[in-house]
C-alpha cells in the first residue's frame, strides 16, 4: 500500500510538471528602466525606427535622442536637433523628418543619423506628422494657435512644402492614416473626429459621439473595420466605431488624459497609457463589437506618450521626475517643474 501511494504521488508530480502553465495574470511586467542625462525640459513624442531596434526620443531642448532598445542604452543625441518635438519616418528615401518647436522641419539621413538641414515651415511649434503612402506626402500638424490650426503638405522627395490648409480647429492631435488615401483627424476641443482626403483635403466624414467630449488618440483594426478613439473629459472612455460609417459599436471607461493608443492585432488587445493615473490599461477585444477591460499595469507618473513594437509586443514609456507647484490666483494651472537628469525610458514586456 505504501509503495502504491508513493507511485501515485510521483505520477501526480510528473503530470503537474508537464501540465500547460496558467496564463500570467500580470499580462505585462517592467523589464527595464534606463535613465538618461539632460536638463529639466519637457519632451514630445517617441517612435520606433522601422528599420532597426532604435527608439527615437524627441526631447525638445535636449534634442533628438536615439535609444538602442536591444542594448538598452543611449546610442546618440543627433547634433543640431535641439527643439525636437516628434519624428516621421520615410525609410524608402532613407529619411527621418524632425518636427521642431521653432517651426522648422529637420531632415535627418536615417542610415547615418546625421542632420542634413532644417527647413523653415511655420513661425511656431510643429506638433506631429504622418507619412501617407498613397499620395507619397508627409502631412504636418501645427501646434495650437488660438482658434486655428494648419495642415502643411510636405513632399519628402523634393523636400519642400507644397501646400498649407488652415482649419477652424483649436488643437489637432496626431492624425491616423486609414490606408485608402484618407486620414482621420481628431478635433479635441470641438468634440469631433473628421476624415479627410489626403489628395484634395476635402472633408469626407465628420463624426461626433455622445459622451466623447474630447477625442484624442486614435488607432484602428483594419481587419475588422473598427476605429478606436480615446476620449478625454470628466468621464474618459474608449469609443469603438465602424471604420466606414462611424456608427457607434461599443464604449467602456478608461483612465484619464490619454495621449496615445495602440492596437495589438495579434493578441487583439488595446494598450492605453495614462500619465495622470500612472498605468497602462489593457482592453481585450472579444470580437469586433465586444470589449473587456483586462488589466492595468503600473507605470510612472507623466508616462503619457508611448511607442509599441508590434513584433516583440514591448511597450516603451518615457517619463521624468517632477514637482507640481500648488495652484494660486496668479497661476491657477501651473506647469510641472521637471528634474534634470531624471528622464527615463521604461520597457514593459509581455
């Protein structure tokens, strides 16, 4: 009898050893966090090089830093890149174009990471840009200018501005290229999302969603025909709409002041960072019209911009230590004071 019990116990342990492991409920974990030197200036957008494992960090007065995500170290800060606020890649032309806070557009040779020139575009800040492959042009978004914004059309082959379109829009958040020769434009202050033709700049659609008072970051699921909209406001929410008609398909609450959004097509997940709530929210897509909050992974305060690698599924979040002064009559909404030499890149891995 004793021999039989020992044999059964050994069999049980053997079965456990080869059983399928349970899914990790953590979903993501902090794999690395690297701090870079620099002054206490704010930063803009971050983006992954489509040709190499490099992360481009637009650090405004600290310049455009290039970070090797495989080796987890600063590769270089590009000479003459002070004021970098964002980048857009055109790898077929061996170029990365840098949007600057002084209104100029930097031209960088992608292979060598050398700044070739800066092209004057506007009198003040350039906010973001996208490359629209069907038209072969870069569409540049101006920064906030009172009640109007401008879309500049840039020819990356001739390296010159070919047109400018003024819009009655206070602030335009990053555009989303649809893939059919059109692009989506979120109008945060107007509470609308519009679709424009990339060739004529004609307004093709304009959509509003109840409760979505401040549409911001966008993403899409082209396979299932869904547009994802991160809505700021008193009741922040994720809106899921039909990519063609704009019909509302789903909505669910999300963290505050979302500035970036990514869709993981392989795992059918939405990744939603919040710098205010210091977390990365994960939403699972059950099917085209049904979604479920899966988890919230702790990040860092101010980690509001994000780069997502669709191959490794890793998430890169920049942040910085800061002091938030108390509001006063003179300054009801004081800006945070960032601490020098605290800029960091946090890598979250699945």
